[in-house]
C-alpha cells in the first residue's frame, strides 16, 4: 500500500477537490475552492493521479492563520493521513495563532494537535422569502473599504486584507454609518454553493447586524441563502424567523504555541455577527 504524496494545490486539482467536498456534504463549487486557495498555502494528498486529501493554511497578516479545507477521502482514513496534512499546513503558519472550525469527526485529531475548543458556530440556511428593505443601510462606496477592513480587524483581531480584496471583487457590500458619516458596520454577500452566503458582517450590536443582513436578503427573494454565525452573537433567533433555520455548524478552536505572537484582543465596540465562511472565520 503506497503512502500518499503531499503536493502543492494547483488549479488542476479543483475537480477532485469539489468531488471530495461533495462527498462530505459540503456545497462548495470550484469557484468557492479557488477563492480560498488563492489566499492560502494549499496542499493536496495524491495517490497516483487520484486526490485523496486536501488541507489549507490561510494566513491573515503576521498574527493569525486559519486552518481549513481539511478532507481525507474515506478510503484513506485510519492511516494517519489527516495528521500528516494537518502537520503540513500547521508548519506553514509559523508563529501565528491558529484557528479552525471543527466538525465532530475532526475534533479528536485537532485536540491531540493542541487545539482548544471555543464557541459554537451555527449554520443557518434556506430559501428566502420577501424581506422588507431596512432603513439607513447603503451600498459601500470605494472610499469605504479602508474603514471596512479596519472594522473587521477590530472585530477579529486579524488583518484579513487579502480576503477582503477577493470578496470585494466577487460580492456586494452594504454599510451603516455613524457620526460624521463614518462606516459603523458592514455586510458582504457573494455567490456560494447553492446560492448566496452573507458574511462577513460586523457591527456594534445585533440590531444593526440584522439590518445589514436584511439588506442582502431583501435583494435575493426566492434565492437559497446561508449565514454562518456564532452562538454568542445572538443572531440565531432572528435568522430562523427570516426563514433561515439552524441546520448544523461546528466548533471554533484555537491553537497557540509558546512561540505564538501576543494577540491584540478584539474590540469591545464592534463584533463579528456573520462569518465569511466556516473555513475563513
């Protein structure tokens, strides 16, 4: 029995990556994989010409990295391939704090590798009906992007400029404004999987987050919409009331080594209410 080779992820691996994720029940299309791969250190495990595993490390600035897209073909499980893939991408992160969203199946391995459980991630999705347009939510202007990225950095403690450059190109962004017209909250909506995903979204309070997300839901009546949020955000009851029931999710986990850089705590004035994706936080 051969030992799979771990290689850099390339565009030619996209069809096999989509096959692997579809087998896991993930909705990702080739474009969804490509977006994450473009900003990541991405790897595949190959047995001959067959792709039997994937693992990505997505660095956000110098301090944080997301570990994501971890899949091992069911025919290869129990042979240590998941650990090999994880160790490969963890090595790419250097001294960064590591974050990931774990499935129940992945929890034991991640725990053995030093990850600690945090809060729950809740996946809400469904076909949206008619949603009234909220007040005081506007399309983002080009000059708003610096403020949008800064708000996200305050909410997450991570510099996700590379991600936002991609999201800006493929999505629609709305904002709320505070005193003197400053951006006080934002939400991005982009095509994903079966329809659209709304996220990331950041605001000072849940009521503002609801208005921001409602602005996107209003624009896509009859579409399949998805929002990933945290249990602590308080957004789940409102999402369910809009026709987006809770259908699953995962567990947020972090891993810090002794060499990890000190983290700036997220701001208490702005919070993340919707994730860009479970893979991206």
